[in-house]
């Protein structure tokens, strides 16, 4: 009798555990908004370093919640709540709005261009987040994927000038509407082990350069070796994007 009762009850208990796990993933995704709030607080305080660190925390959350959701079958066990929409809301805040505010707040573009540059970032990102064909068959992004958080990070680490930044912002915004290919380091199968290793190296170097560089000193001057490795890792990703965009064979398969 006890054995039969357990046979009936265990599936229900298992389902409750899976439902709880699915909602825990949603809660983990939602925690990204707290990191965003702390980034905004740092931005208001005029601290670009802490703003970037909190944006990095939100990026880590965004990187892990998707695989967790797929593994735990969140859409099956929490079907009434759309985690994709939750993810998009937080991503638009951390990938576009806060970086746009950084461009405005920290003088990353020439005087008088702050509002146009920030507005261009936010409006072009809207197309990206609304684009139903943002991913290719092999999980590359088609068009610039509005990763403006990484763009402002590169501005800060490379200490590029305001006019250079403005040109880059203009070009990347245009690439949102062009089918150039941008690598997703976790989802693209081609060269995945190497890409994941380079991603880990890049992330480690980024954290070191942001956290350890003294104020008023460019990372390239403070840690030239680490900055050189960071640059090489960044060029690896750019190389993948350029190769995938230019590949005629893969281009035909996209169509």
C-alpha cells in the first residue's frame, strides 16, 4: 500500500520541484534588474568603473540564465510566464539604455553630440530587440546585436577619443539594419571550444583591467601586457564575425 502511494505521489512531488526550479530561473533572470539599478546608481554618482562592473554582473546573469532555462525546461513547467520577454526587458535596459546614459553622462562623444548619440543607440536597439530574424540558422546574430554595454566598455578600456567613439556609434547603429554576422560565443558550434576559452580569457582580463586600473590612467598604460592580450582576444571575435559575414558558402545557406 505504501509502495503504491509513493508511486502516485512521486510524480507530483517531482513536478512541484520542477515548477519551483523553473520559477527560480525566472527569479535569477529578474535579479539582472537589481544589477541594472546598481549600475544606474553608480552612473548617477559619476563612477564609470562601478557602472561597468555592475553591467558586467548583469551580463553574466544574462549569459547563464538561458542555458539554465533550457536545461530545466522552464517553458514547460512555468508556461504562464514568458521568460523571453522578461529577458528582453532587462537586456534593453542593460544593453542599450544604461550604455546610452554613459555616453551622455561621461562625455564619450564630442560636446553637443551626447543626445543624438544616446538617442541613436536607444532607437537602433529597438529594431534589434523587435527583429524576429535576429538569429541565423547557425546561431550567429544577423545585424549588430545592440551589445552597447560592450561597446562603451571598449571605449573605456581603449581610451578612444570622442570623435572616434561617435563614428563607431554611428556605424554600429547602421549595422543593426545590415545582415552582417556577429558571433554568439556560447551558441555558435563552429570552433566552440576555442571560442569559449577565448571568452573566458577575455572576461578575466576585462575584470582585471576594469577593477585594477588606477583612476586617471589608461588600462593600456597601467597594464600593457594584459591590455595586449585583451586586444588580441577581442580581435579573435571580430575575425570570426568578419569571416562569417564574408563567407559565400555560409551566406548562400542563410538564404
